[in-house]
């Protein structure tokens, strides 16, 4: 399967998913359309359009999974680091979590030297904490250690 | 006369020290995001949303609008000096702008781009001043059926003007509409697709999705392609164009203003489209069209004017009808909604002080931009020396804090991450993301107006053809749909013919 067809398949599956969920919602009457009407029409349309895309694009070519995975190493690292930041920001507190997050990005993804990464991360974490937390008054998690 | 009295009132508000300062900050930040490739006006506005929380609403919209038109202004700098479009609307400027740089005329190209941007921007503001209140008055007569039909036209226009094939764009539109149905149904209170998650009761947040799809997704996509090129740094005294260049520019600037303004009214990628149409127009009108692409000043003047005039044009449906025509405007709408202001037909009559202060600030902002962009060209160019690998962690952190600060919700951070991944894959699949985000924002109104129309007519679909404005708009949308289907079928036939050859 090539990448164009994969797009069609994705829309078809999402349409199908929403369709099965929409069927559980009340459709109502013409005089009083229910909350299920709109999602039902849309999910049907999405499944149809997904099918049309799937069959209208050329079938030649394949997704280069190995090459794609190699190119996706940096984005994957960013996604994992961000997920870790989201999970640990609450228990660790904003300041340590943002420092570790930035350090991870600078050191592992951007490949800066460790002391440069640590220094810049420290300055940025503290600066952002001061700007957003103190100047703009946004509540940032303090964590278990009240940092 | 009323217009001028209102405008004077607007200037009084806009000339307060705080508003001038905010306008300046917006223009400066806009120019910077316009200069930096990869961070467009959308991310620029989204990143500053948290900063506006502590501001009163007039100041907030003045600053955000400044970012929007400032980014268009700044986008030409990298196109001319480095052959890298800082903003997608400046792609065309690369063609002749960079060639002028190679011929030693970078200063003149930058000057004409700034001058054209100012003229285009100012003429477009005049257009908003006169047209937006008229359109808003007309829209006051709209019932739900007219609004539904108008939104339908907007969606089919999106389908025709989107960057990809019609089917792909429509798939993105429908996906956006579907995600817009998540949460509590506004008419019956029924929960839809919430799976018991409380954070989803109010629907999927626009801010995390917009920031995720455009900010986060863009960074995921760009991390593999950071590249630093040599930058030409012009001196201030080299900025003046010669007499021939000035003479050759005035007509393209005037034409570009008209083209940009009217294309800006349409939903979709109006800035990109306007600059392309302006470039093609200038090439067609030129005595020696073959010289285009080798450093003609008309190739810089027309497109740069057009994309700035388009920013003004795009403000009209946004302010008068509450329809955001592009993703950057959509994020601006989100910011206003956060401040409790809903742009639309009632906005101008109920909040005239905000509307006219915004108009006045745009005149001021355009002047600030000329003053900023030419003398500070060296500074903006220096920004390009910061490697992308050093910049993106900061942008990611600001995206995260910006999203978190809206509702202090970790769930919205997960939505941001999920949207970023979705945006990354859609970029890889070459799908246009703007229709998706616009549909997500307008979707709930489309559904509401559709159902309200049917309720009002007692379940009769005749409401969609009995009222003349509704009928006209529905016919127009059907014609658009027919045209798109025809184009798609013709495209497939041509592809089959080419394959057979």
C-alpha cells in the first residue's frame, strides 16, 4: 500500500469508528433533529470520501517503513520526551520537569554538548517559570517538593 | 461622516500609551515570526495568547492583529535575502526578490516590498472600514438558514481553494466537523463521544488543537530539515530604489492591493493565492514576461502588496460575520472568545469601541512596520543565524505552557501532543491542515444553524429554498460542489490519458 492510499484508509476507518458511535446517539425527528443526526451524516460522508480517496489514487508504490522510521527518530524522541513532561510535570513540579524536558531536547535531539544543554535548559526553565508564573501569574505545578 | 467620527474615537483609544506599546510589540513579534521560517503568524499568535490574559480585550486584539499583519510584512525579508520564504505567502517573492539580491539590488527589493506592503495594508484597512459595517448590517438580517447556507459556501470554497485535491480537502473539512461534535450538544445537553472524560464535556479545545497541529506538528516535521544558509546583510544606505524601479512598481502595487483585498475575502489560503495571482497578472501584463524570474521589481512589488492587502480583506468576514477565513484568523478568534468577545454581525454594533480602536491601530501598526522593517533588517537577518535546533525546544516549551495556561489541564496537553502527531502525519501525507482547523472552529455553528433551521420550519427542508438569500447561497454552494467534482473527474481523466501515453 502506498502513502496516498494509507490516507484514504485512515479516513475510512475514522469514519467507520464515528459511525458506530453515532448510531448510539438519538437521531430525533425532522421537527426536532437530535444530537446524533449531524455526526451520523458526517461519519458516513467521511467513510465514503475515504473510500473514494483509496480507489482514486494510483496503487503503485509502497510505504518505505524502514526509511520512514529512520527519518522519524527525532520526531519520535520529541514525542516521548513531551509525553514524559506531561506525565511528570504534576509530581515533579514545573521547574524540575521543564529543566529535564529542555535538557532532553537539547542534549538528545539537538545534540548540544551536555554542559551547554544543562546551562541553557537551566536558564530557560527558570526564565520561563519567572515570566509565566510570576509576571503573568499563570499557576504552574509546584510538585511534591513544592518547587 | 459616521465612519470618520467612529475612526477618530478609535484613534483616541488606540493612541493610549499602553495600546501603542502593545501594537508595537505585536508588530515586532509578527515581523520576527515572519522572518523566521517555520514559525508563521498562526504559531506567533498562538504563542502570545497566554500573554493577553492579563490585558484588557482592546489591547489584546490590537497586539494579536499586529502579529498577524506584521508576519506578512516580515515574510519577504528572508525570501529576498536568502531565497527562503519566511512565510508561505512570500514563496513567490523568492522568484524575483532573490535574483535582485544576486544582482546587488537587495536593498531596493526590500524597500519596494515594505512600501508595497504599507500601501496594500493601508488600502485594505480603508476597505474594512467601509465594508465590514455594511456586511455586518446585512448579516443582522440573517436567520439560521442563511447562516447555514453561508457556512456551506465557505466550506465548498475551502474545498476549491485548498492546497490539495478536492477530495483530500473535503476529508479534512469533515474530520474537523466531526471532531467539532465532541462534547455536550448545545441544544439538548446530550454528551457525544466523551467516553466519560470530564475534560471533553466542553468539546475539544481549539487552542491545543491549533497549537498542536500547526506549532507542534510543524516542529516535528521540521526537525529533520534544519539548514543554515549564507545570509546577505544589506546596509541602510543601499535601501533606496532608483527612479526606474520606483516607476515600474507603482502600478503593480495598486493592482496588488485590489487583487489581495478581494482574494482575502475568500476562505482558504488567501495570502498564498493572492500573491500567486498578482505575480501571474504582472507577468501577463509585462512587455517582456520572459524577464520575470531574473530579478524584476514588479515580481516583488505586486505579490508583496497582495499578500498584505489580503490580511485586510480576511478581517472583513471575520469581524462582520464571525467566519475566520484562515487558520491565523481562527486562532485570533479563539483568543477573542477566551476574552468573552464573539466576532460576528453584532460585534461592530455592540462593541464599536473595540472595532474602531482595532482599525485605528492597524493604521498605526502599518506605519510602525515600515519604521521597523527597513532599519532593523540587519537585526532580523541576525535572527536567522540562530540554528533551528537551538530554537525549537523553546518554541515547544512555550506551546506547552500556552496550552496549559488556558484551563490548567494536563488533558489539554495530551490533546496538544496528539494533534501535533496528527499534524505531522498529515504534513507527510501532503494534506492541507487549514481546512481541518477552520472546520473544527466553525463546525458547531454549522450544526446549530442547520438544526435550528429545521426546528423553525417545523421539520420542512423548504426553509433552505423559500428564503431568497438562503436559496442564492445554497445554489452557489451547489455550483461550487459541481465545479469541484468536474475538476476532480477531469483531473483523473487527464492522469489516465497521460498514463496511456
